[in-house]
């Protein structure tokens, strides 16, 4: 019995501490769900005609829109503040949903990003404007896409395809709601989003530790 308790403490306590400190000032030990069980992205395809899935992946989802090169600074912010720090986690991915006709500009952006980062877990998929608008609408968010089928926000999707964010009260008791993270703002990515991605990753690490501890018993 004592052995099991010690093993449980050794496996779980560090992750609990990580969750506590990663939660930052907003006070969510677990990141709230904004939209449950969103649709998969299997109506969209890569340039090579391949499908991707949100299933069993921690996904950062974005909609760069038509002016992908004009707004490439957003992609570089996202790369430096979020992607490069988490891409070693094998179940982590970025998926950017693009309008058809932007393939050439997207390849140019990928070339520029690829000079400073390994894009192995960063995927662009393409579809019609109607498909993009319908998919975004299905997320049931307060925000919206602009006339270029774009938003500067990106979204965190967990392995169960739940869109996660901030909802409720922060530690100061103030109301807080955040459904997406603004890629224009390096501070928003570096502070809020970095903390929230850590929480999602820690959730799954904690589950893995528990499973491993159960096997040892």
C-alpha cells in the first residue's frame, strides 16, 4: 500500500504542480470548454490532396485568409511564441484552413517559415470559401471571419475535438472570456496562449502518468 502511495506521489505531484504554475493569473486548473465536439476538418485537403484530422491531436487551428503573405507576420509570431516551443510533442499540430486560390502564396510563406523552423507539424489545408464559412460558423464563436475569410485569432482544440479557452472568473474575481488568441499580439501569444497550451499538454501528461502508475501496481 505504501509503495503505491509513493509511486502515485512521484508520478502525479510534479504534474499537479506544473498545472498550478502553468495556469498563470487566470486561475483555471483545467482550461474550460468553449465549444464541444467540433467538426473534423476532413472536408479540406492539402496541396497534395491529403486529408488531416483533429482526432487525438492537440491542435492550434487558424484561418489566415486570402492575404496570407500580407499578414505573414502573424504566422511568424505564432511560430516563435507557440509552435517552436511545442512541436516536439508528438500529438501537437497546427492546422491552417485556407481559401482555394491561395496555394501559391501559401507555398511561398511555407518556404519563408521553413528557413527558421521545422514545419513537420504545421499543415495548410484548402477549401472553398463556402466550406470555410460553414466550418467557422459551426464553431459557435462570438467572433467572425472578415471579407477575406480570415481572422487573426487562432484556437486551441483538444484531442476530443473540444475548442478550449477561458470562461468564468479569474483570480481577481473578474469575468473572463477568451475563445481565441490574437496572432497580431506577440504578448497575447507569449502570455495567455502559451500558458493555456501548457495546461492542455499537462492534462494529457497527467493522464499518461496515471496510466503508467496503474500498470506498475
